[in-house]
C-alpha cells in the first residue's frame, strides 16, 4: 500500500470529536475525508453526526433510542469505529492521534503511547482535571478495541516548550520548580497550527512579533516571535489568564486561602467553583455562551463581556511588552472567528497599540480587519487542531505505509 488513513480523536467529558484523514507515503499532504462528533455522552440523548470534507451531513442521528439507555464513552467510540468500517475506505487505518492537554515536564513532542507513557500522563490528571482523564480514557478504550493500531499523544502544552525558564517560573523556592510547578501554557496545538499558516497571510512578516488570541469557551493568548512561543496567559493549569466560559482566569491566591479558611469550603468545592461556576457564566449569572450574553439586555451579561474584553486588552499589553513591540494580532477559535462585536470592542480598546480598525471588514468577517494605515495588522484566522494532530500522527506512523 502507498497510503493509509489517520483517525484524530478529541475526547471530552460529554463529547468526542473526531476526524479521518487520508495520507500517502509520497506526499506529506493530508486530505480530510470526514469529521464528526458524538454529543451528550453520559445521557439518554446522545447524538452522532458526521460531515464530509465539503460540510455535507452524512449522518445525523440519535444513538440512545431507548429511554433507559445511557451512552458511555466506550459505546461512543465503538459507534465511531463501526461507522468507519461501514465506509469501506480503500486504505487501512495506520494511526490514531489524540489531543492530550497536559504533557508535564517530560513530554513536549508528539509521542507514541506505551504503558509507561500512559502512566506518566495519568499522574498529570490533577493539573488538567477537565480534560486529561477523558483524553486518557479514550486512549485506554481504543487500546482494547484496536490493539494493533499505534496511538499518538499530541500535547497542548508542547508548543510552549520554547519559552525561557524565566518566563515559566513562579517566585517560589527552587524545590517547587524541581517538583514541576511552573507555567506550562495550553492551546498549543491551535497556536502551532496558526504559526504554520502565518506565511500564507502575513508573508515576510510572519516571523515578526505577533499575539494570537485563542478565544473560545476556553480562552488564552500567546506571544510568538519567529513563530515560536515567547509567553502565554495560561500557566500551571488551564485556570490562569483570561476569564473563560466557566473558568475564573487569573485569581489572587489569597482568595483560595480565604475560601478555605474563612468560608470553610472544601478543596473539591473550590475546584468546582473555579472550573465550572466562574468566568462568563459566574459573572453574568446567565450563561457561558457569548452569543447569549451579547443578545441579552441584562446588565450582568454586559458586565461579563466588558470584563472579558478588558482582560484581553490587559493581557495584550503584557504580551506586547514580552515581545518588545507588536506587529500583528490574530483572532482564532470560536469566539475569535465568529463574535464580531467582541473583536470590535477589543480592537477599539487596543488603539494604544497602533491598531486602526476596519469596521466594514470586521462586519464582513474578512481575514484582514485592520485598516491599510494600521501600524499593527489584525487578522481572523480559523484554527485547525485536528489537522495539526493528524500531521504529528502521520510523522510517527508513516513508516508503516509500505510501497506496493
């Protein structure tokens, strides 16, 4: 065979997103065949949807037909594999690539998952409790269902490995650094993809001083120079930095001590508060969905949006300082590419940076939304973490593709 297929899995607590790519030995180009997701896992209302590369819906159905039936992750993954088998793709599956949120100190390059690697990644669950256990659960299930297929871990922390130690340090005694307490950064697969396509948009300026704003339900920003990470807003865990959909963002550590000592909250209650009931949802008292907040006439909804925009602008200032200047700002992820009013608010507040905003281009969702005379160019570039994972998986499994 001269080609094979790669399955990409992004497993969450109640959903699994997947994509299937075709790869050939003669070319590093990967071609998307289909992508889909199973939603509402753990409920009686799980749904399975698949689209082809042209966004035409191939499957859209309930996979919990019985009222008493609750779909679990194993059944969801079996559903995906069964659908793939039904398609009778001409080429075999050669690798499964996983988004793994945390690689810790040890893992920053894509890694084939062995028992030892799995155990090392399990030890990091407390640093990414919303994601890591579900990422790894999918690995474990697929190891049983497809034991002969290589599984590749692609780390969201990996891209930030280029940062200087001084950037990653907390002002704590050295023994805590030695124990792995440092700023890791996240959303690395998204930043890596955007960095890889910058020359298509910015040309010779792609290696300049650029801030990428990955704005979604989880949100962070990253300063890059020569397309490498210099600084980022998330740190030891995915709680730090911007306020997010349900996460608090940067918080004075004294608040935690106060909640423990004065409010008598248990650690698990504080964890639940900071991860699930804070951010846009906590401030608005309404929703973590920016679309609902922007459409609402509630003062608290406006307050949540204003806080989000203020913190984006404040972090932009910090990241610009880390770069020694700013040449371009890039918006990406769900909010970054779709929330026209939020981009407008951010850019108007960031006039200090030299941004001159093009209202019409922004309204039309064009790729370049800064004016011709802007000192800093502003871009809207969709991310593609799935393709990034597929590329890494291909690089580690391509040798299994044999010449006919």
